[in-house]
């Protein structure tokens, strides 16, 4: 039996890039997948997965539509019997220089926050009752290494205040939900990736993109692409994350470094990474009042996972 | 007059508590103050500020409403000519968490993100072009110690304040990004992450019935605002892009400006 046999996973933004890789990997691990995207390609992804014999529910809709989100979650639960995994992957990137016209700034705020934050909240709220009923689950928020930079050179490019804000904002959902749901066997983590070979990143190198001078109409040159991470590797890491059982972590994944979970972070280390991003020297927080996170819960495991 | 003579500051949420104290502390330094709040008492605080010998104007405005933000900033520019200091202090509190209904969560989202993040975003974006044009300024965004905890405390306001924290993490990211974007424009952007301060919000959290022994533990708004004044006085070579933690039981002080950013720790 496959690791996720009988389980159901929802992946948003699954038409391409990371979302598609997540859906493919989850299906390959035996899960039924409910996928959605604003792009019609999500239906093609669904057809491909059905052809491979997987249980699939594919819907094309805008993630900011509450009614469509509700229908997706309800129909997935009805069709497959439960909702065990939610991957909040759908997101919007946009350049938003601080000198933008007022009206653009207002539109950008609403559009970016609605997709990158509000929809994550809505989807998460919708799946929690199903996970409580199923006795456990996993929620993964897709963030960015701007939130967990490898080098302390500050956040990313200066023209992305809203993208940054939307991804830092996810800390609030990851952190509080992990605590609120810890006793319910529901884990909430975030993957904070550096450059990954996705449509979002490639578009930056195409005409009209902010890195267009480095690319062509086809996108970034091969030597640049060679530095990107493979979405399939990130999807593999996500399965490792489920098997590991940790919760409340931002997992850093950086190009040029091993794509691995790394040791569990004691909460005082997490705190330093997230909270002390101040330009101040790291302080000595002393010994934490409680020690390492609890042992992994193999809630999703049918067999024992291979040693990571 | 004080060091800030001739400067103009906007302070949001300045009818009560910490915002009122910011207005008064700035006025004592000689700074003209533009106040705004959803509460009508803001006009009385403006009177109080004027008695300190500076100019002041009060607006009843909702920071989550774009037209209100524009009205306050436009009026400040029309009446005072420039804006040198922006203190985005207005904020609200609501509880909420992972097990809430979608209906409640959406209502909380609109309120918390609207006031605590969009309000700060809009005021920042409204004043930044003017600060660039005039050649400098200071922006101070008020966050929370949930995003910069004191030693021995994990991040987040526990499990039941997720959307409040969402907004405040967003504020931190705005601070960091704006600091980076404006580092060559003589504009410094910092945020303050305070623990329990004797503010209107915290008194409201305790239904305005906190026992005196509890209140006695809280930090004084005057001290916290004094720290912000001290930071603004650092001037053009001052710190920027910092999220300054101010906590009960710890020294209320500015750490030295770091010479270089330290290496990361990813344990």
C-alpha cells in the first residue's frame, strides 16, 4: 500500500509549477487529489492524473471565490470520504514599487492579500473541521525564503513590499494554527523556498517581466534555469515533512543547498529566525523552558517511512 | 523650542493611549502634529497639543478607509507644507483562531487586516512620495511583541490571535521592505514591537477593569514614546529597517546600531 492510500489532499494553484508537482507527487504516493486553479490547465493536469489511475477532482476557479472554495472542500470530502492534507500553494507575485500611483497601490493591496493571505485563511478554516473529524491532518502554507533568508541581506527586492507582507503574514496563520491544532493531530508548517523552476519565476525573465533583460521571449537562459530548484524535489520534501510530523515550522529551502528538512528546530531557534530579524546581533535566549518538539506522529503513515 | 521645531508629524490613533502620548511627546519636542482617530476625542487631544506651543490639527478618520487616509495626508500637506514623521499607531485587537467559522474569520480579517495592515500600508504609501521629494523623513510602524518576543517566549500571541498576528507580521515586512527601498532617500523606517504597555487597547483587553497591581506591571507609554523620539533624533545616520523589541521586565532602550549584519543561524 502506498504511503497516502485512502487519504485526500487538496492543492490550490495546481495548473503548473509547484502546485502541479505537489499534486503529482501526492497522487503518486496514493492520495486522492482535489486540485484547483484559475488557469484551465488544471483540468488537463486532472485528466493526466486520472489516466494514471488516481482519484482526482479538478476545478477551475478563482481562489478568491469563497463559494467555489467551499464547494471544492465539500465535494472532495463527499467524493473521497475525508480531507487529510491541504497545500495552500496558489499565490500572486507582482512588482509594487513604493512610488506607484495611489490607485494602483490600493488595487495591489487588495488583490495580493486576497489571494496570498485571505484565501489561505478561508481554505484552512474550511478543511479544519474535516481534519478534526478524520483525527488528524497536515496543512502546508507555501511561503518564500524572503521570510527565512539564507543570508541576512534583508528581505528581497525593494519593489515587492506587498508580496513580502503577504508571505510574512502567513507566519501568523502557520504559528497560531500549529499551536491551536497541535492536540488535534493537525500539523501546520510552511515551506520557504528560494528560486524554483515555476511559471511565476520564469515569467520574470520574459518580456514585460522585471528581469526581462536577462532572458528572452522563451524565458530565462539555461544557465539561469540551472540554478533553479526542481519543483519535484520540493514536492518530495513535502512528503518528508508529513512523515516527520513536526509542526509550526518554517522550512527553509535554498538553491544550491541540500533540499532536506534539517533537524527539528527547537522553538527558541525558530523564534530567533523569525523574531530577531532586526539587524541586531543575535541574543542569547538561554535554555528554553521546555525541550524539543514532541515525537513524530505517524498519523498518515500506513507503513513506517524510510529513514530520512 | 525643542529639536523637532519646524517638523510635522502625523500620528494615527491619537485620541487615546499610546497614540495620544506620541502626539504629546512629539509636541514637547516642538513638532507640529496632525492627529487622527475614529474617536471624536481626538479634537481635545489636539487642543492639549496646541497648549504645548505647537500647531496641531485633528481629523476624525478611519485608517482603513482610503479616502480618509488621503484626506488626512492632503490636509497635512496643505496646512503645514510637509510631513517629516509618520507614526502609524492606530490598531485594533480581536481574538480568533484555526477553529473559527469562515463567517467570523472573514469579518475579523476585514477589521484586523484593514486597520492594522492596510491602514499602515496606505499611510506609508501616501507619505513616501512627499518624503522622497522633500529629501527625508521617519516612518514608525507599531507592531507587537508577538512578532519580536522577549527572551524566553515563542512567537505569536498564543493560538488564539492568528489574524492579529497576520496583520502585524505584514507590518514588519512592510517596514523591512520600505527601509530597503528608501535607504538612499534619507528616509528611515522602523517598527516597534512592544509588550504590555498601558494603552487603551490593553485596557480594553481587560474590559477597562484591570486591577491596579496588573496595570503597575505595564510599561509607561511615555517611556515607550521617548524611545521613538530618541530614535528619530539619531537623524540621517540613524538606524533603519529595525524591529525594536520593548518588553516588560527588560531595559527600555535602543540597542547600538549594528556595524554589520550578523551571519545567519539556521540550526
